[in-house]
């Protein structure tokens, strides 16, 4: 006997109850509320749209209309009337909740936190994430006689053992074997980093060498994934003698390391070693993300000591002015920073600790939960599919720890108090830091869709740097925008020689160019690299001898 559908009156009552419940929920969150007039309008709209959905579900069967959401794009969702109604009702509820979040009364940061929390709940509540509500996963279980469910459980248990969700087939990749394969030699190491000198790929090289400082919150080989998308290999192919910092993945023995330690034992030491090996007092430098912040701080320390070792500086998706930190701002306030300081900071009651790499990785994944979390819950566990091999996602899962004191200092003085933008406000390695005292020309790159370093936030660096500078914006996000080799012929970039005060005004007059920004950067860099000389035949020198082949031991250490 067919089930009798709930009467429309009952559905109407439920719709009203939904709106009332959500409104009360917002009122109970730190005294927040939605204006009554707005709430009444949203409730009315919700009721009308839900009535339309319900009447369509009760009507005669018609040709299935695709649902415009990739989570429900498979035919199984539209061919099953109950599943189709569930998906459409979920999307309506999601839109209503987000509209309520937008209407919440409060300051900008509070509203951003409400939006983020609501979005997390919405994404987690998707019917696609649950076997009992996912007709696609159910059909696969039937087609495979339950093997897909067995495989999903097996993969879930494996991920629990390894401590993170698999976003790619990690068995396919090995650092030094099929990622991070550009030939080079480790010529120096200390507690915090190894310095790699890469083998020249041209008979002649520019007389001024190049130093890369990658982020310490990730492994350096994001810049050397595969030969055809490697920033490192491309730079060497352009005739630059290249050195790259490979940060160590800290363990408990390094838990007390500070921000000053990272500056002193990282770029300051690397600069000293490159000078000793090459005999060049000045050379080109590049910093990526927080590596750019670290490099710029180190150069400001040297400027305070009367030294100007950079002939040019390239900063990729780097924050110097932390006025706008995008979505990450919702995680940073005085109570949250104090909590970190009390648990892993230098004066924590139980002693300094580590910020675990898994926690960092999870935080970044939940900035894009549908793409980097729930997509794999559905594929790996509900459908029992092994994710395809993808070098970028392998790197993404190869997380790194951070020493608590270093991380807490970074949070408080940069993200929370934004002190780097004020000349002399920060004292690092015994020197007052003034970014404006760095005399080298700067090449500043930002990605238009970057959710970690918003492009207009990166643009603010142009107001802090006093010398010559060039700002370029590329398409796509924090990683994909940077890793965009010219041979692929993908995306585009924007340039504008006039560096006006407002980022929006810069963009309004910017010229758009097809392809990769790498070619623009390569041309600019060559103008600061000096004449061509014979490439060195061996790495290092008598003082700094070869230790081991690249990529070295440090990058292979797991969190």
C-alpha cells in the first residue's frame, strides 16, 4: 500500500517552524538577531518556494529536470522523486539559512563568523553525504553487490590509521622519485632548514644567483611538482643559478623555536651561505606566501644593519599588511591567540608545543569543505572509489608542524596586531624592522581568486615598499594561480604600471594578457640578474660541500 503524502497544511506548518527555529537560533548566538521585517519576508518567501516544491512533488511525473548543483548532478538524483525532492528542499533550506546569516545584525567580523559557521553546517548536512539519502551511492552498492560499501569502510579505516583523509592515491607518489625531481645538491643544513643548490641546465648562467624562500607551513616542492609545472626547473632553464630553502618538519625537539630563530636560521643564514658559495654580495630573491613575509622581514633586519643583499625581490601571494586576511580573519582574535599562547606558546604551563600539521591541513581544507572534505567522504567512503593520482593533492596532504612559539608570535604580531606595516614597531633579531628600508626593486604577484591571501590585501604591499615595484595579478587561486607554466597556455594575468593607492582603481585600468605571468616575471627578473657567465661545474665550495642529493632528508620527514 502506497504511503499517504503529508497534507500541505502540515508542510506549511513545518515551513513556519523551520523559519521560527532558525530565527531563534540566531538570537541565541551571542545576542545576535535578524531584523523582524527581514525575517518575516524570508519566512514568506521560504513558504512559497517550499509550497511550489511540494506541489511539484505531488503532481504527475514529468521529465526529470537536472538539479543545478554538481553534488546532485547524477541521473540517480532526478530519476528518484524522493531523492529529487530531498535535494531541492535541502538547497532551498541552504539558501534560506545563508540569507539569514547575511541579514544578521552585528559587526563585520561577527557576521563573517556566522556566515562561515552556517556554511560549514550546510555543507555537512547535504543529503549527498549520507548513504541513506544518496541514491547514487545506493545504486552503486546494488550494482557491486555491496563491494563498494566494503571498500569504503576499508578506506575509512585506512585513513583513520594514517591520520588524514586521502585526497589522492598517495601510493603513486614518492618525494624525489616522481615529485621534487629537479637535480640538485644539499650544500648546507642546520636545525631548521637545508639549502639546495640546483644543477644548471644551461651552459651559461646569470652572474647574480637566485634564492627561493618557500612557506614553512608546507613542503617546498609545491615549486617542483613535475618537470612540466615546476617553478624551480623553469627558473633554472632560464639560466639562473638557483638555491632553495627546504624547511625542516619540526618535531618535539624543535618545539621551542621562535620567529627570530626562523629568521636567523632561515633566510639570514641562507643569504650568508649563498654569498659565500657564489662570491656575490647581491643577488635575486623570491618568497612565497609566509615565506615571502619571512624573507622580507629578514631583508629589513639586514637593512637595519646597513646591508642590502637583494638585487631584486619577488613576492608571490604574500601578506605584509595584514589589514585584510580574508577568510582566515575569522579564526584570529585576542581570546583565540591567548588560547594558543597558553597551550603551545613559549610560556605555556606545560612548556612550548607544536602546532600539528594535521590541524593546519584540516583548517585549510574546511575553507573549501565541499571540494576538499565532503567530496572525498562521498567518493572514498560511500562509493568506495579510490581517488585518482594528483600531485598537487599529494603535496597538500604532506603536512608540516610548526613550533608553538613561532606560530604564536606570527599570530599575535602579524595577523592580530598587524605590526609589520608600522616602521620600527617590530623588533626581530635585535633590530627594528622597517620594510620601507629595503632598497631592492620588488615584483609582487597576487592571484585574483585567492581565498588565503586576497589579491587586494597583497596589493597593499605596494604602499609599504618605497623603491621600484611591479604588481601583477594572475587568474585562479592561491596555488593554481602561481603554478601556471607558460607551455600549458592557461589562464591570464593583468598588469598596470600605475600603482595607485586603491587596488580596485589599479584593476580598473589594468591590461589583461593571455597565458602565464611567468613570462612577464622572467623578463623582469633577467633585467636584474646581470650578464651571462659560465655555469659552475660543481655545487657548493670548499667551505660548503655537498651533503646529499636533492631533495634531501628534511622534505621527506612526515608530520
